[in-house]
């Protein structure tokens, strides 16, 4: 098995903060690795070194196997806002197929007009269309809706590509990756298997480390007693023993105690009346855009935990802004929204961070105790916001909202850029939160743990209430779509069978008993045989098209096979159009 990437003794520090120190690891052909680390631990810095956009402080080596094709997906995609999508990534059959699969059918839109989720789709299309041997991705699911996430998940899990990615999406990690690599306190640890296996083995490692540290501490206590009790310990004869004592002191101070985000002492205002937010006959649209909500009537209840889902750009964030009373002058709004008098909302917005870059962490949250409970150590209090990682900024922003003690929380995509440790503790806090909770998120694990039901934005203003969690909803939708396809196919087959076998009916009689419509001719024997043959041919072509589309989306086809498969699908579509038209003509004669 070929080694695609060798990392030897690379380091990175910012000031006194050491991100990683002389780390080494390999990525072999076929490995699908998820890199996990707390925010600010150096994940993105490591990715930038691999991409050649930054350098190791200690020299070291970053060696890729010669002649392999490498594609990088960075969190911030560089694009020209004046380019169309086609100009940005090229216009080929491959890119068109991928854009369609990712929910971006048109390639003539300007990049500057796209939402964050749509830009991410373009970046993914460019990466996947490269057909690289080795994909390196930094948070590939950020800003994607569930349809795009599930497509990418299926593509990568079936592909033979090699993969190294940073992700916080635990379902995505479990279904795509076969190795979890942890960057922890400047060192790299590798675990083969899924996320659950990683959690178990990591705990074993920490427990073993602490058991060894306990032994060292016991030895240290005996040495300390010797130092105090033995006068000759101060003489030159015992210098070696004093040196060993100092080493024991250093080792004993390194016991591993995980410092987790803790929200135990972050309180909230429990006083909330029976009225929270009541919507009646709510209507909202923007001129030239599809309707966002139409005739929406719903009363949000105290203690309710509701998720809001729907594809990118369908209006979820606009709906949340309506609830908050944030309405653009261009919006057409009718109906009513009533808010309870004791309501105190904490609103976490996707674009809500408005820190001044020269502010320090302590300037933003002047409470050292809360900062400490939220993983901001004393040496970070004077750190300027501009020096924080994206995840650290998000964590600080979340703290500014929670510390105001809201009795209703509205969280719009809160999981983007947060590390898994923070997400786990945030989930525990929200499970115990007795106020009203509204979450807009595409993180399936996060939603499954927290919400009681979903408001599903279906498009054109339609909003449906689904009782159940996110996975139950996706399972329901897939079963519904599969049943609809089976029913449509059965209906088509039954109609064709009945039409082909029955005789032409008589024309309706007139009052005098004489037919008023001209008699239709019957099918000739040759035409009858042609109709029966067409039914079989259409069924076979439809099955072939479905099989080829599955191959095309598998990500396993070589370039030549990809071209020939795409060309054959085009031929089949043309043939189906011709044969279905002829079938309709003959069916009309037979009816």
C-alpha cells in the first residue's frame, strides 16, 4: 500500500502558544481520516501547511507521493464575484452533473450573488470534478443543507479516494472515515475505526496515562520524604537523586485532566409566561423571489424544542428574523406576530459576530470565572479577538448570548466551526434548558439529540409540522419518495397493459341512437406488436438509465468511463423521448 503523504517533525506556534510540536504521521492510499481537535488547537494551521500556504516553524518535511493528484478544500474559498459559476470552475459534463447532484442546476449565476452554502457547493464541485487521488478538506459540510451533505457523504463513502478532513459532523465522520486522528496538546494520536471506537480508545489512553502519573506521584512522595529526612541529600553525593527528583516533579505535574466547556453555572431567566411567540396567518415574500411563508399560524410553547429545516436559500433565516421583528423594507409581510411580555430572547445568528478586532477576550466578556468555564484560560484574557481561531470566536460569541440569561434561545446554524467537545457540552446544556428552544441546523446528530419536532420549509411558503427528530424525518421522506416512485411505475405499467389489451370503446350514442363521433380505426396487427415492444423497450431503457446514474454518482469511474457513461445517458434520454412519444400515439389509437 503506497504512502500518499509523509509528515515529519513539523511544528507551529503563535507567540507563546504552541499548536503542535514536531509531529509526524503518514497517510496511506485508501485511508479516510478525520482530524479532530479543540478549537484553536491548530487544525486549520496544519491544513495550510499541507496546502503549501504556510510553513512549519521547525522545518521538517511534507512529502506527497510523486504524480498523485491532490485537491484541497479550504474553509474560505477564493473566487471572483464577477465570474459566473461556469467561468469559475469550468463548464463540462462532469461539473454540470455534480452541480445538479449538489442542488445547483444553473451554472450561469454570478458567484457574487450566491449564498454561503451555494459557494460551498461550487467549491465542492471544483474539488470533486478534479478526480483527484487525494482529497484534503477543511470542514466540508459547513453551510450545506442535508441533501448536499447526504450526497457528499454517499459519494465519499463509495469512492476509492484517499481522504484527510477536518469535520465536526459526527454522523458524516462515522459514515465516511475509517481512521480518527486526534491533535491533542501538540501531539498526534491515531485510532483506527469509527467515532465511537475513538471515544472509547481515547478514554483508555487518558486513563492509562493518568495511572502512570499516579505511580510517579507516589514515587515523588517517597522521594520528598527522603529529601526532608536525609541531611546528606544536600550533599554532592546525592546530586543524582535530586536531579531525578526534579524530573519526577515535572512528570507528576502532567496528569491529564480534560478541561471541558462547562455551562453548569450559566443560568437563565426561568420566568416565562404562557405566551411565548404567537403567529397568525403570517405571510412573507420579497419581490421577485418565491414566497417564504404563507398562511402560517403557530403558537410556540414554553419548554418546546423545535427544529427548522429546509434546503439552502428557502427562507429559514428570514423566518427567524421575522420572529425577532427584524424585517427588511423590501419585504411584503401580512398577518400578526405576538410576543409574550416576559420573553427574553437569546439570538445566535450565523452572521451575528460583531466584535471589534482590537478588543480582548476580557473586553468582550468581563467575567473571568465564566471565561474559565468556557475554556478561555487566563493567558488568553488579553488575547485580541483578531488572533482567535474561527471556532474560538464562535465560542466567545455563544457565551455573550448565554450570559444574558435568556428564557428563549434561537440558534441559527450554531454548530458551524465549533469543535466536537464544545458541541457535546452545548447539547447537554440545551437538553436541560427549560425555556423555549428554536434551532436552525443541518447537523443531524445535534438535531436528533435536541428537538421534539420539526417545522419543515417545503418551498413556495409551505411549512409543515413533523413530529419526530431529524433522522426520523429523513427516513420518512426517503420511504415516501420510494413509495411514490413505485406507485407511479405500477400505475404506468397497469395503464399500458389495460390500454394495449382492451378494444376501442363505442362512441357515446346520440338521442336517436346513432353515434355522433367518427369511428376510430383499430390498431393493425403490426402496430399492436410495436406498442407491446415499445413498453418493454421503455422499461429496459429506464432501468439502464437508473443503473448508469448510480455508477456516475459512485465516484469510482475513471475519466474515460465517466465520459462514455455520461454520453450513454444522453443517448438514452433522447431514445426515451422518441419512444414515449410513439407509445402515446399508438396508445391514443388503441383507446
